[in-house]
């Protein structure tokens, strides 16, 4: 990862932590003022936000450590681990929230007080979270950080739940149906559980080396530009066995390329090095590619037949 991207990720993680603490404080004030179960649900999610932001800061710091003897591929995979833990926290929070809200709902919904104040605070917190989520997702797209992406998706989900909570407060105010508050809390809990499950699933994909289709397409497109007798220089006969995996923000690319068998070792190495740099640039410029060179002696190969 480039130094600029490292700085960007570290800055984003610190900004997220500070903002999440402030938003949590605002939601606690809103819940204390209104006794709203829906706002309590939103505040519980913000507790998870704060804990997750602390974990993201730690993950970003650890992932930035250079490779060593025990970790020759670096430490980037910690981001997937932290993202999975964050998803697990969301899942558990959602299940506990549904259980608590369902119990309160069945026992009778308490009256919501000061709904105007609660609505103002919740909407303000939602706006802040929405801006922060957009910023984090932008950073994640630019850097490829799995931890920042998970945090951004989490905050985007927080925005959605906040909108639902605000809508329930308005409806309770207009209709006097206090049971809507508890029902909204149950829906928020279910949504948190779903969001947590999706974050876990995405993180497991990274831990299990699931190949990103967009990265694979970008690498093959870069190699296709050099395949054949009329392609861009340096030219290769063909390629196969392209494999890509992620370690956090780092891409590791393996590929087999075929060049004319009459080429010298130095010529083949120069082609391989040039293509390695190009495919890394095609996936964002962060990572390392390794090309295995094989001789091509096929009679129908336009490059070999010209040799």
C-alpha cells in the first residue's frame, strides 16, 4: 500500500472513531429524554459503531506493518478478521435487540415523551452518520481497505435504521400509537442481524481467498492488450492460470505467460517484469504479481511462427 493510502486510511479510522463517540452521546441523550424503544435500538447500534471503530483503528495500524519473517505476505488479512468480528457484533446486537424489544412490545409499549426533541437529535445524528459513511466508502474504494469498507457499510446501515426510527417517532406523534415504537425497534434489530450476517459473509470470502470478479477481469484485460503479433509491446503468445487474492488492501496475483521458446532468459524476464507491473496497476497499484514463464512452440502461434 502506498504511503498516501496508508495515511488516508489511518485518518479515516480516527475520524470515524471520534464521530461515532459524539453520535452515540447524542442518541443516549435522545433515548433518555424520550424513553423510546426505537431510539434505544438506534443507540445500541451506535455502541457497536464505537467498539467497531476502535477495532478498525487497531486493524489499520496492524495491517500497515511491513512483511516479516513470520508473515512474509504482510499483515493485511487482519482487516478481514476485524470486519468479521464487527459483523458478529452486529448480528449479536440485532438478536438481543429483537428479544428485548419483543418482550417490551408484548408487555405493553411505554409512552414516548418529548418526541420532537428526540426526532431532532436522531435526524441530526443520522445526517452526520450518512456523511461519514459516504466518506468511509470513498476511502475504501480508493484504498481497498476491507476494515474501512465494513465500517462504512455499517454506518450506512445505521443511517437506514435512523430514518426508520425517525419515521416511527413521527407516526407515534401523529397517531398516538405507542406500539409502533416497539415494532420499529424489532424491525431495526432484524435489520442489524441481516447486516451483520452480510458483513461476516463478505469477510469470510476474503479469508477464504474468494477471487474478485472485477479484479480478475481487469487483469485479463491488461494481459489481452499484449497477446498476439499485433498487440501492444511487450507481446506474449498466451496466458493462463490467472489467480488473484487479497490480504486487506494488498493484491497478490499469480499468472502463467507463454513467450516464444527462442527468446533468451533476459528477454523473457523483461516481458514478465513489465506485465507484472501492469497487472498490479490494473487493480489499483497495491500488491505484487508473479509471472511464471513458459515457452511457446505452437505452430499456429503468430508470434512463434514469425520467429
